[in-house]
């Protein structure tokens, strides 16, 4: 682990595949899919009935009831955050102990539910009791109230969680924070899915990233958090976060830069931040949405950064398994990247056969692939508005 | 490394509404945008004024190279787009769901538009403007500068019809933002900021700024003649 890396000491998540990080990892390695028919809101007018939707387990429902949590975003977010803290040996009381400098950075895309009953004339679904408040102050206050630590809410569409981790990294490196919990949370509702239907980013099929047959993505929901601690104080239980990079496309509101310049800038910045060369990268967890425009842009970005070696770096997209979880996507993928380093195994990209990959990439398909070495891996997140973020994790 | 100089600043509110609309119209024409949320108009004008108020010829080059960042805090975000998107559905059903309005419901779209207007390719981040937003924004700006992720950071607040933005770089200037780590047992409380100006009466040159409305106060100091009425009261 580079000297300037911070240690990832805890993981937690709620996703369409599993309601905890070990379960997510087991399911990804087993090539299971969390894509399923939506049951928690009406489907009229949607382009597809499928999504990476979460059907809360009895345990999660019980958690929501016990904690009196009334919105999907908070059920997912608080459960994931509690898991990450416990995994790292922290709890909310320890975070606010005297002498401990701690913070929470939460990424989200559209925040709480877009369904405002007074405007759309529809009743909210379960766990949407206070969900229609679009004021970001309410979201920040809800996390700050529960954990009693400084809380920052960052919203950069589907790059939100990656940016949350990047911000957390600098808080530890530059400002002496002892521990920063970072990640993202987003929930799926009818108005968000109708919007994506209107945008025609959704496939009526299944997501097939980088396949010639790809026709769009499927969105999802969930939350995930990483506990980051200053390396000298904590052994790297999982991995090190060695670097982060930001960039902005300045191209279009929804379409990525077709030449992949922005994505390449983010990857280069992240590697430079980590003090590493592209040759050090053993694996890339792709943004990999499966939309025609996103995938070609990301391939061109990879080609710029890795040159001919782009075709030899094992890479994968977990979005076909968990759905595109918007503001939580970056952290679910970061968790997959971290555990790939730990176990030296890359989970497969579902729904894609090796012979139908359109670009010269070493896309892991079919089943999970053990590798002799994963000492360094990238996780890419690219969002609407041209927001790009890349994280570098090291053993 | 304990000081940031203020490079430029602007506050735009209802009084600058005409100028903001004209700039927004020009931006829409240049970028072929059919639609802009009303919160973007004031922001475009504020960023333009804050960047060009400094007349630094290297700014465009730095922006294109990703060496300039943009940080915006907001509470309400794109309120008009969100309202129109939901009302349209409420009145006419799912077939009226507008891709354009939905896209503009994203809290970060205003920042993306502002970045595009000045070709800012570095970190462009939008934050929830909760209590202490101004101090948190300055903290992030300072860390981006210290970590060399940007050489200049424009930071401010954007709400429907109003925006305040300041440009910051490391070092001292006519207006300097200095900070020190909160001391003693309260290390977790973070940094205390002070604004220093050269034109304050003797004895008041150093004004402790606390954490309240920091960005607005900096902007007000930098561009007194243009300060609109308190606009960021949301």
C-alpha cells in the first residue's frame, strides 16, 4: 500500500443482490442477478418492468420499524452504514468520542423520492413517509442527527459515491481526520423511472455492457459505505484507497464525451494521485452501464490511458447484476473492487458472451476469474452532467 | 499553505436579473440547450463575473487543463424543473413525462452547466447546503488546493434566482482567507476561518468570520457596489 494511502477498514451495503457486503460479494462471484420485476410502485408508462430493485427482507423491515426509519433511502443508507461501522469495529458513539476527528460523506443522485403526492396525485409507497422533501438540508440533517458527526452531502449524479470517497480521502490526508465514513445511497421511485424511460436510457432487454447487442441499462437502488481510516493507525483490513481523480466532460447534460476525454482525465488524475503508472493496474471495475454511448466513451477512455494494454487488463461491470444504483453505484462497485483485490478474483459481467464483446477489452464474462495478482485496481464512475470520478485501490 | 487569496467574486440576485437572462440566452444559443433551469441563470452570471473580474489571461487555459474546480452548495436545487416535471405528470399522466425536465431535476446539472460555460474540466461538485455549508465549502476548496487537485477553486451557493461565487487560490491577496485548526480538546470541530482585508479601518483589519455566510461575506467584500440585497436566505 502506498505511504499516502488510507486504509479501508469496513464495508457495508444494501443492494438488489444482498443486504450486506459479504452477501453481495458471494452473489457476484456466483454470477447471480438481482434484476427483478418492480413491485413497489405502479408500472404504467415505464419502458421496462425490470430494475435492480430491493425487496426488503423481514430483517430489513424489522430494522426500519425498530429505528423508525420512514424512507427507502434512509432504510438502505442507515443499514449499510451501520454494517460498515460494525465491520470496522466502530459505532456511532465511538465516532463522537472526545479526541476523535470523524466525519461522514454521503453521495446521492436525486436524493429522496421524486414522488411529491401533492403534485402527482399519487400515494407514496412503503417507506416514503417523509421522502418527498427535495431540500438537501433535510437529507444531510437526517444523517447528522443519527450519527452526530460532521456530515457532507455531495451530489454529482452517478459519480456521487466515488466523489464521496475522494473527498473523504483528502479529509484524512490533508486535515487529520481519524476516520471518515463515505459512500452513497439512492432509492428508485416511479417518477425517477418514468424520467429514465422518457430519456430512453433503459433497455427493454437486459443490460449487456460492451456487447454488440447492448441496448441500454436498468437502474437500481441501494446504499453502500466504506470506513476509511488513517493508515498508520489502522492496518489495511481490506485494501488501501491510494488515489482519486475527478474530471468534468463539459460536453452534454446526459451524453458522455464521445471521445472519452473526461473519463481518461479522471483515470490519469487518480493514478497520478496514487503515484502509480497505468502499468501497475491489474483490474478495472468499469462504469459499464450498457448504453451504446457510455460504453464506447469508456472504451476510448481506457484506450487513451492504457494504450494497447487496454485489451489485456481484466475488467468487469457489476451493473447487470445489481442494476445502476445511481448515487450508490460508485460505492457498490468500490466494494466489488476492494473484495476483488482481497480475493484475487474478478466477478463476471452478466448477460455478455465473450464472442460478442464489441471492443478489444478483456471483459470477464461467463464466470468469476481468479487472477494470480491484483495489487492495484481502478473503479470508474461517470455521471450525468459529465461528472467523472475514478478511485484507485491497492492491496 | 495557511492562506487563500480571493481572486474574484460575484453576487447575483434579482437586481441582476436582466444581465443573467441575457447571458443565459447566449449560453443556450452557443450550446444548443433548449432549456435551462432558472437556478442556472444567476449562476452563469455569477461565475462569469467572478472569473472575468480577475482578468487573468491564464484562466481559460487552466480551466481546459482541469486545473480549475467549481464547488456549489444548494438547498433547493432545480426547484422549477422539479415542480414542472411533477406538475406535468400530475395533470396529464405518464405520457407527459419529459426527458428534458427530468434531466434538469439533477442537483448537479447547474454545476455542469456553469462548468460548461467556462470550460471548467476539473472537479465540479455540488453539495447540500446544510448548517455550516459555507465553512464546509471552504474546507473542501482548501483541501482541493492543498492536494493540488486544482490551482484555483470557484466556490459558492446557488439557489433559484440567486448565486454567490468566489474564486480562491493558495497564497495572500487583497482579501485573504486564513484559517487555523480549532485547538485543544475540540480538535474535531475543524478549522476557524478569518477574512483579512487591506481596506478595513485600523483595528478591524482582521475580522473573525465564524462559519456563518462565509462565502456571501467574502463576495460582498470583493464586490461591494454590486451586492444585491440578502439573497441567500433560503
